[in-house]
C-alpha cells in the first residue's frame, strides 16, 4: 500500500511525462495475508504486497497499454514510454471516442484499520479456536482466513483523479470426516464482525452424518439452493450474458428476451457496487463513478448490459461504470457486484414449500456449456441432502447437474428473506467480485450424473 | 541483487529458521488480442519482486514484496519468519524436508528467435489477415478473434542449503477463432486450440510454425456449418478423442489427481482432494494396458519444462501410469518425505508473490501403435471430438464432463458429417480402462496449457501434455440440457 498521496502524486507525475494525446493511469495495490489450514493445522501462512500501474496511451486513434509494479518515477517513465511505443505500433481503432470525462465521485469509508492490522498470532489463535470446536464432532478443519487492504487510484488527462482504499476479510471452514464434509464461509470489511463460532456451527451442521447416504438417479428434482450455490450460478450469468461484449457478439440471452417478462415478480437482479453489502469501489477502473444497473426488474428483462466508456460509445449509450483494468480488452466490462432482491421466506419455509426434494449447500467446478442458452454444468459438494415433508432425512452422494440458468430462474417458487454477501476471493483479490443473494426454492433442476462419494 | 537475497537468508537464519529459500523474479509479458479487425488489447507488462519462504519450528511462512531495496527485503524476510512462527502454534506434524542436492547452475530456455524482438505490427498484421480470411467465409461469422502471448521470466533462487540457481524461462504462442451466430445459436471453432491457442517454451519460430493463416478459412467454414449441424445425440458409444481435447482430459483426470499435496488434503477446502489415495500407488488399475503416462519436466518445448523446480530440485522424467497401473505422484520435498523418498521436482510458484506448491510439469500419454486413418477405419460407430469448449470435474477428480467445439460422426470406418454441442461424461478410472487404442508417434503432439489454476490465492501455471488421438469404448455422450 503506497497511500493516497503517493498514488495520486505518481499518477499526476506520469500523466505530466506522457507525450501521448491522451493518457490514463490506473494504480491497484494490496497488502494481504492468507492463512490456509488443512487437516486441522496451518500449512501455508503467507503475505503479499504489490502495487501495479496500468498505463493506457492514446495516440490519435491508436492505443497502447503497459503495466509495471514499481512505484518510482523512473519506473513510471519507462512504462509510459512502453505504452506509447505500443500505441505507435498499433492499428487505428477508428471508432475510439477517447478517454472518459471527469464526473463527481462520492467516496465512502471501506477501510477498517483493525482488519488491516490484525497480526499473524491473533489469526492463528482464531484458527486454533475453530479447530478445537470441531473436536467434539471428530472433524478436521480445512479452509483459509484472509485479511487484507487494497487501494485503487485512477487518473487521466481529461481531469479524472480518484483514490479509494478498503479492507476485506474472508474466512472459510470446510469440516471433514472420512465420509462427510460441510462448509461455511463469511466475508466482511471488519474482521471483528465475523462470528467464528456460528461459522463452525454452520459448517458442522452441513457435515453431519445422517443414518443413511443415498444415491439418486439422474433426473429433474425440486431443489433449495443455499446462498453459496445461488451466487455461483449468478456470477456465471454475468460472464455468459450481462456484458456489452456478449451483446455485441450477439451471444447474450438478453437479446431475444429484451423487455420480456420471463420470471415471476419476485425476481429482481441488479448490479450495485455502492451497496455496502457488495464490497464495491466508488468508481470503476477508468475512474467513472459506479451506480446501480438493473438487469431483471420484477421478473422483466430490462435489456440493460454493463458498459465501459468505449463499449457504450459503440452502442450509442453512456458508460455504466463497469470498466475493468485496461489490459482486459477495450470493450470488456462485467457486472461484478450482482444483487438479487430478497423474498419473504424463512429458510425452513423454503424446505416446507419444497416438501420433497434436494437441499444443496454449494457447487463445485462450474463450466459454461452454452453461453447463449445459459447452460451450466457442475457438481454439488459439502452438503447435499434429501428432504421429505420439509425435513432432512438423508445425505445424498454428490451429483452432476447440467442446467440452463434462465430456466432455473423461471422455476423459482420462493426466495429467502435473508441474504448473504459472497466474495469470490479466489478470483479477485484486487478487484472484489461479489454477489448478494438469498436462498432459492426452484421447482425443477436437471441432474445428469452421479459420482462415487 | 544476489547480495540482497543472501542478506534475506542470513536474516531468517539468525532468527532461528531451520530452512529458507528466496526467489527474485523479473517477469515480462506481451499480450495481443485482436477482434473483428481491431486490436482489442495490446499490452506490455513488467512485474518484479522477491518471495521468501521460511521454515521455523516445523511450519512454513512466506512473504512476497515488489519492493527490492535492501530494507524492504529484510523486512519481508522478517515478515515471513513471523508468519512461520505463528503457523507453528497450530500444527499437528512438523514439516520435514527430503534430501536435496546443493546446486549452483544456470539454465535458459533454448530458442531461435526471441518473440520480444519481433516488430509487433508484424504479429498484428498476421492476426488481422486471419480475421479477414475468416470474415470472408460466411455471412454468419460474426466474431473473429486472434491471440498472441509471449512470456519471459528471469529467476534467481537461493537457499540456506547453499543452492544458487539462475533460470530464464521463455514461452510464446497464440491462436485464432471464428464464431458463427444466428438468432438461436452460437458456435465457435478455434485453431490450434481454444481459449487462446497453443503455447510452447520455444521462440517465435513456434508461433510461425502454427501457420494460422492456412487454417483460418477452414475453422470459419466449420463454425458456420455447425450452426446447421444436428445436435450431438445422447448415446453410449465409441469416443475418439483428438489430441487437443485429450490433453485437457489428461490434465483434469490424471494430472491434478496425482498432485500429492492434493492427495494429502492440503487443497481440500478449495480445489478438493483426490481419489488416488496413497494405498493405490503401485497397484491401482487406473487405465487399460494401452495407457502409459509419464511426467517429463525436461521435454523440449513443453510448457512445463525447466531445469530446476522452485525448491532447486532437478527436472525429472518418471512413470505415472505404466500399462494401466498407477505408479507415481507429483511430489515436493515436504510430501516426498512421507514415502521416505526424495522429491521428484514439481514445485513451482506462478510468480515472486506466491508460495511454491506442487504443479504439473509435462504429463504425457505415450503414443501407441495405431495409425490415425486405420483407427478411424476400425471404428464402426462413434464420434471423434476435438477442441475443448467446457470442462468440469468433481473435487476428487472422478466424475467429469467435457464439451468440445465439434464432433465428427464416425460410421463404418469413415467420417460421415458433424454434430454440434458435443459433450461426454464419465468416471475417471472407468473411462481410462475403456481405452482400447492409442495412435502412433506420427499423430503425437505436445500441447501447451498456460492457464492451469490451483491454490489460494489462485496461482496460474503453464503446463504441457503430449498425446495423440485415443479411442474409448462405451462412453456416455450428448448430455446437453
């Protein structure tokens, strides 16, 4: 972490040194600590600090990008030179509109000093305490405990100059015995708000052995998906079809369904990095302010998709503030803070409404089988249960599903009133990808295979 | 820099560490991505820093920093030691390390032409020309993409056991793809592989040998033809796996399950564990007698090729599966000691900032005796699939499902049309036991995968898989919705 003053000074310095017609500079930095535990012992205890500058140089309609992770004037001069050289060797992007203009940004406090400063000894004690809590059930604890701070600064020659810093923590608890596993995780800005006792209880609850473990034949079953599974499904929807790039490629489900009421009134889905539950930043990686973007409003596909400055210009609209770092591509802009409106059901209400069916804790290793049809395949893991008359009666061996997300959302019968913030930490330490989701009761879900455990 | 690295090791030794190693890495990359006649991304990237790994009181600590001045390096070394000390309070067993040779050596990837020396406008010209060719083939071709990526890494390694190793690893590669789109469907064909293409630890000559322009028309025509092709039927039938797809099959169902850290539960909470438990070593019938798989970290051009791993262990070649029987894991110094053996040298980190762990090197399926044409002629009914489109496998690496870009329908010994949206699914050992033929060395090729994910934070590693087309019997195909 180099701090606001140095970050902005370095950006202004580099902008001043750039001979390009327009220049944009993004700085992303972090100082993070990850404690990993397996088989009830800490096996990796790591720390990482880094600051990377992304330079985008625009020469007429030619664009070049360079990155460097050294925060010195000399290093930045080298990187600016490299970006300009790259731009010179480029082909012209004839419809490039230039860099975005300055717009008001409202910063918010996302930094918790306690999360940034908690030391390795304290974290080890917390892990130790969690391990002790698994002893009574003869379980082993596996997982990871992340604490860290991040900073992002953006500036360009059109006057944008913005800085934001934050902290995040995330802790996971996979409890395991010879033949069962359970799981829970929690994320927050403030490490002291995590209820570790509750976390272990939740994990142990889903690891509990029942009198029997059954295997189910592939086929269509009613399901209740816990928040972890719902979040996985929605983040794939984001990749598959919610971006301007998918729409431009004519490969998004939004195109044939724009304005159509596909789902029940209870389904609303939007992106909002400014919602405190979403752990977002106040501006995107072009320095454009974030705002809410609705995708599904009371069951109707709005037709909105996420844009950066360039993709918006091509589509004849305004950026929605979803730019990614410049090396991701000129038109790449994903909604990474999806929020689904809650329903009014208690968790038990969902099981009661389902009656007989499957309760699923979590998915594993999802893959897009067909983007346009939003078909996803993956496995269940860490707690799959057979439910009869609203009560869990058996564990189920893990199963494979192959299911259209859109069809699944069409079949949502009820949503929980409580929601959970899920941070996809493994894919996004520097720019948090999150989803805020309820549990869902879906009346039909397509299982296509079994495994051996 | 060596003086600074030495100082880092001295610092943690003085503080009581029983072992430590340090890596300084300078990594340069160049990425070019073209789409529909435009350069969508063109970036040149430089990242450098050091990573220090410390063993203290039987536990690991690791710290990485991008700051390479003397004070920062010493502070980072102390940080690593503090992390190790804290970890040692929550341990069941002490980390023990197998013996390692003391090495003072250097290595450089052999290549003819440095890819970073090539004028980038020449590379862009090639990719844009491919784009034009693809665009001319059919009105339904809506998206054309091209990729070129080059990577160069300079790495100094030093350990408290006296090893000092300098390595320069270089790789490059790329590929093209064409997507045909109509109102209800979208189909893509790629060459030479999907998700960016093929890669090799060779110079620019590798990219030139791909001859992208020669293949542009064919993939565009196939993408357009797939829009009109019938859906791959659901069936249990004979499956021929082309090399590009078979490489990923090896990767997911053999490469990952033989990582010994994974087998021992170290990745349980995220990536999962493995069905290949230690009791299966040397005895388990992993595949049919036709299945011979080895690990070779020194294979010329393989993406998993180096001289020494990130523990200073020399690159090695050994059996993984011999005539169908599972023989060996990928090991580290920490895990090999459990078998009272030395490490077989597979530990790598994806950069200075990450802790090294067991990674695949080049995991290769050895060629068989069959000529590819004879194999097709010998197949009465089935499909030949190639070029990956989707992939998923359970956390013990048993139940898998893959999708490919295209399936060629095989009937009475010849190719009789194509299917779209092919998928196949199975259980790993059942699948490999159903292998009844592997094609010969003329059809064998090394495939490079630059984006293998493992660990937390996720580390992206480059690995290789050599293989030729193989045949599998009684496989479930056509699971789509």
